[in-house]
C-alpha cells in the first residue's frame, strides 16, 4: 500500500554512489527505490566514475578527480548547471555529506528557493584519527565547524544513531531528529540453513583502517589456537585487502578464513544466511546498514564495547557485546556456539529488531519530515 498523498520531486546529493560500494551508496539506492515505489520522483546527484555508465534512471553525474587515498572513491567537483536543476522542479534537497558537497547543496537549495536536509552518516572525527593523526585536532575542529555551519542552513539534520545525535548536540547542533538507518526486510530475510558442526562467522564491509579488519584475523588465530571448528568469511574490498591476505597466509589460516572480495547485492542475503554470527571489529561506526541486513536475515551481530552500536545490539538478546580484546571475543564466540538455545533466541530477536527498521517505515517517516517543512 502506498503512503503517498502528494508526490514529491527529491534531490539526493552525495559524494559517493555506485559503482562505489559502501553504506551511503546502498542507503541512497534502497531509499530511492522505496520512494519511487510510492510515486515520488528521486534524482541522485553523484560524482562521475571513470568508465561507468548508469543504467539506473535519474542519476545526474558531476565531474570528479582520482582519489589518491582510496582508488574507488573519486573526488567530486560538484559543477552543475543550475538551469538543469530548475527544470527538474525539485521540492527538497537532501545532502549526505558536509564540506564541498554540503556547500554545493546549500547553494543549490538557496538558488532553487527550497528546503535543505542533511543526514550525518559519518563520524568524521574518528576517521580523521585514522588518516590524519598528526593534524587531528585542527582537522576535527575544522570539520565540526563545517558541519555546524551546514546545519544552520538545514531545516533538519537527520541522525542515524542516538550517539550521533548526542555528539552533534554537544557541539551546538540543535535542529536534529533521530532516524536509524533502514533495511529492505523483504530482500533480507531468514533462510533455513542445514545443521553444521562448523561455526560460521561473517563480516561484510570495507577493508580499510577505520574498520579495523586485522582484528578479525587475530580472532581467527585465537579461535584456531583453542582448537575451535569455525569458518570466517570476509566480504568486501579496500586498501588493506592485500595486507589481510598476506596475514592469513602467514598465520596459515587459509582453511579457516576466506576473502570474498566484492560481491553483487543479490548474493548478500545468501551469504548472511550462511553464517551463525556477523562480527564487526570497527569502533568508528554510526549505524552500518550491513548490521541491519544481518539482523534482517536472523543472524545475530557481535560488536565491541563502546563501538556506538550498543543502541541496537543488546548483549545476549540479538547479539553479543564484548570487550575490545581478542581473547574475550574468542571466548564469547566459543560459548555462543555451544549454546544452541541462546543462538536460536538471538536469531529470532535479530529479525524482530530489523523489522523495526524497515525501509518502508523509514521512507514514510522521511516524507513526513519533508512535508512538515514545506
């Protein structure tokens, strides 16, 4: 059933979109599909990608430059003719990033005379700590000021987690609303799996510093040392992929740990369902969509304490929350594997949690926010 009573023309402005695979790209694609299903027209303004041609409708590309830090993340140079956007009769602009893209979105919204919204997907301060440790203080101050300035130009700043909302409020951003990310619970749903003596662990995400992927290999080494039967599948690509592969080889973990690389979206539900637990070693998350996808498939999620994910993952209810120590993680995984009753309970609760965050509900609530301010 459609929740739409008044169609809207929506412009989603982003610094990253397919074929670059990440949470923001998937968020936009899933949201666009749901909004279009309900009669709205959604345009995505995204950086061009060398050699890639869009088959999807209403994707507008602006020029980009090669990114020296991350190859598959071109740096956008948002030069777009305003006359082109005026022809689209846009009702709202919804930007996904601050800095250059944010400034462009502010300018576009002002010139078009329409309302601007911003979703704070990323904890930039933590990312800066990984990539610019020496200049962290100045860089973090600069980006926080930029976010505050962007917020003053927006009707509403959407926060995907309570931790993000608290952090922004502490920095003086008042106009926030909490909307946790969403998942398509029809695409991502439980599939009955055959019984197995081998405990299966999965991670899906980028293989970058801020995701802490080498911690997964340390867990695998510890589990093998304890003679625990398991398999670990790491799905994703990134700058640390080669280093991860070398470490697996060096520690002779080839039988236990597999690198899946980048996989098509349609394969992800099958991969999630093949696992007993999804484990993320990252402590720099806001609200990763991969966690919601796993929960939607009825697969419990393991997170580290103080990872900003404890608002959705509750220990021994829909996953495990463990100290940031390899031995402690290994111990909890082994304990969980031996308690099938608890694992089944977690699986059911995981699905129930995901149903609270369906993309249908999210899109309906987002349209209410858009319309309330127009």
